[in-house]
């Protein structure tokens, strides 16, 4: 009789194993490990690794990440999203590097009715059935650019020229500048664009300099974003230069070199975590992120992109825990719906880039606490008052 009981107990344990495996949370992560946006995509992937090192389980459940490279191609971003949902049956999507790529992925996520955490800035997307389905960790571009315009106003600048990418990210930056500048009577006198794959921006820079602006705002990121910086330096431009959070990158600094000195950038608090007051709750999380990043990747973070995906992991962990508390099981359609609802009920989740509170009307979830202003000096970022 005891033998029968023992065998039954063993069988119960064996039957429980596949059930536990089915209960794991599956995360489909797309990033650009190759192509022109890889200077963003590779750090994004390292940020996910840091998140796993920092928090490997959510609500007692294992989390498994399936990562795909989209090659910096928006078509591949959408295709990978569909593969992850339709073939791998993931519970949530995260990604990707670059605004055009992320927008394509988000569009696919909405069509498939799966929650997504975007780690690159995107323009507004439709809500979708029962939606919205997509939140993002990067600060809204207008919030960041407002910091630039406020700085320009404080210096008494009246005109500005823009040179940025000829894609969705460049549009986001320019549109935000246009929106903020007109409220303080700063005139945009040039709007020049270039492709991320261009090898020269000489013509664009010459036109910008010829306009004689009081300041120039840069709408490029990563290594391609260094091209106009170098070209402006070679032509002796000495006026104020304003960058963006996408220039908080070791690759950008390496390529731009001394030409980057003096550029003022709006960025997230993680960039100058050690310079923040100890009373700022973001400081602790930002320093914890650095430790987790080093543990996972064997090196210290030298960019801002990895922290966006790390914050996405924190947001996911908070929402998934609440979704499971509803009784929904990972791997089920009910869990996707519960997770979507939980994402848009997120309240005061402290990350490295800000404090996140999402609502159906606010997919960004951050406020002025998510923006600091820094100036680049010899490869370092000095916090400005």
C-alpha cells in the first residue's frame, strides 16, 4: 500500500512538471543586433540581460526571453513580432531599436491583440480592439525637447536650425521643436535631413550654417548622429549645439570625439545618477541597474539605450505580477488581456529613466522627473542646474 502511495506521489510530481513549464512567462524581444541601428539595438539587448540578472522571476514564475534580430529593418521588425506571437506563443512583446522599426512592430502587436512595451520612442498609434495595447519607456519627445527650448529661452536665443534623420525619429524631434519653439517666439530657420546610412552631410551642414542660426538642434542618434557634429566642427561652427537622449552613447562619443564637447542634451536621470541627490528615488534604481548590467554583461553601461529596456523589464514585472493575481495563467489569451489591463494601471514604478504611471490616455507614463539636462565635456556628462 505504501508503495502504491509512493508511486502515485511520484506520478503527481511528474505531471506537475509540464504544467509548471507551461506557466512560465514568455517574453518576445526584438532588437537590432545588426544594421545601422545596432548601436542602439545591442545596448537594448544588454539592458534585457541586466533585467534578467536583476529580477529573474516574476511572482514566483520563471521568465523566458526569446530574442530575435530585426537587422534594423522595419519589415523584419513586424515579421519577427508575428513569428513570436503566432509560432512561439509569447505573452508579451518588447522592442525594438529605432523609431520606424518600433512603430512597425507596435502596429503588428495591436493587430494581434498582444501587449507590447516599446523601448524606442514612437508616434501615437491606434488603440486597437479592447486597447490600447502599447506602452513605452522612453520619455515623450516633447517633454525632452521642452528642456532644450527652456534652455534656449534662458540664454535669449531667438533662432534655431534643425538637422536630423529623414525618418520617424527625425520627424518626432522636429515636430516637438516646432511645437515648443512657437510658444516662446523662437523661430526655426532651417530644417535639414539625412539618412542614417548616409556617409556625408556636407550639403546639409553648409545650408544650416549659411542660415546663421543662434543655435542648432541635432535630431540624430548613435553613430550616424555624429556625422553633422563632426561636419559642423570642421567648418568652424562655434554656436550652441543641442543634442538629444540618443547621443548618450559611447559609440557616439567615440566617433564625435572632441567635436561633441559643449553639446547640451536632455536625457534621463540614469545618465548622471551619481550626481543626483540621495533623496531622488531614481538614484538607487539607477545604481542598481549599473550593478546588474555589469553582472550580466561583464562591463559597465556606457549608453542610455540599455536602461530603457531595463525599465521595460521593471514595468513588465510589476504588471505581470498583478495580472497573475487576477487568476489568469501565462500562456493563455486571458493572461494577455489581464497583462494589458495591468500595464495601463501601473502606478509609480520607479525606473532608471523616470517614475512610470500609465493610464489608457497616457502611454508614456512619465513626468518632469524623467528629464535632466547635461552637457558633454571630454566624454562625460555634466548635470546642469
